[in-house]
C-alpha cells in the first residue's frame, strides 16, 4: 500500500474494476509513511491523500503479508485474476567493509523508520552518513534535528555527480551538515567495541566510460573522520521473498 500499489488500485477502480490492496504493515503509505521525515511530509497530509484514494472503493487489507501459505498462489485460489506486485525497495543496502557489524552502525531505512515510529533513538554526538542521495540527506538532517553536534555526509560522487537533488543538499548544508565528496569508505574503525570513526580512500571516478557504476580509487590518498555513529545510506534493494522459490515470474537486476 505504497505509492505504486495505491496508484494502481486507484486507476483500476476508475476503470470499473474491483481492487484489493494487501499491506504487510498496520499502516498504508509505504515508504512515504515509514521513511520520509515528517518535516517533509506531515502525517495529516499523507493520511488525507490515502483516505481519498481508499474512499473510491478500494479494499484495503492491512497486516496482511503475502508470503508462505498466504502467497501469490493462495491469492489466485481466492479468485484474484490479476496480481500487481508493488513491494518497492524496502531494504537498505549495506557495505562489504570491516566494521559494519559494530554497535552504532545503522542502515538508513531502519534509522528513519525508528524515528518516524516515535521509537527512542540514541543519536551519536558525531555522526557519519555514508551516501550522497536524497535518503542520505534525509538521514543527515534527521540526525542533526535529533541533537547530533556534528553530521558529516561522505559520498563517492563529486559535488556535480551527487544523486541528491541540489535543493536537498543545500537544505542539509543550511542545517550545518558537512558534505565530503569523492571519498569511499575503507573501514569503520572500532574502539572498545564501539564505533570510533571511518577510514576513507580517495575516489577518482565513479562511472566507467559507458556510464556504468564502477568506482576507482587512489589507495594512497586516505583520510578519516571521527564518529560515534555511522549510518549507511547507499541505496535500497527489493525484498523478493514474496515470490515462491519456484516461479515463472522473471526478475531483472535492480
């Protein structure tokens, strides 16, 4: 019941088809509800939009994960003739570097979800955010608003290549987020069992001659940033566990 699923149901109902939306969580809205900071999208605004869509006649089934015995085949047996998968990219990607398992290392979506759900988040004093996209900027600004005295966002891309929208970067900088461009994480450094900092190596290019993601580094040019919390915000992936082990459904890289 995120933007894609609700939009699909909305369009189907407008065309005269009955539509049911199955949502694993107790709240519709997907990442708009769980991960977008409330200073960007207030709850009441989102709730009103969702209500308008559902009130068109959509059957909304919350707390209804589609998996196991209640998987796709079960839905077909219940009479659903067409199934639209709108599961989104709800898993944060991690990093294959030493130190990612240290206490104080978090994944972006987990962090944002905890904040949005009102859970107590013990924010560090010096926070390093790894990533240069819009989610990284959301994480950095949220960390500042929670009381971190220093927040540094470090990314592979140059300032011109950063995937975050320019205004997102500008607003983060206005909130005293420091942005370090063209650095790749080499190791999350620990001390006494906790995060103490992050070691970086210089990123000389992010993409190859054909525009594919293929970063290269100068291993001789390094730096480090002291921190007591690291939040990894390098992108998201799709959880395909909704699909049965044996399926004719084809998936692509992405």
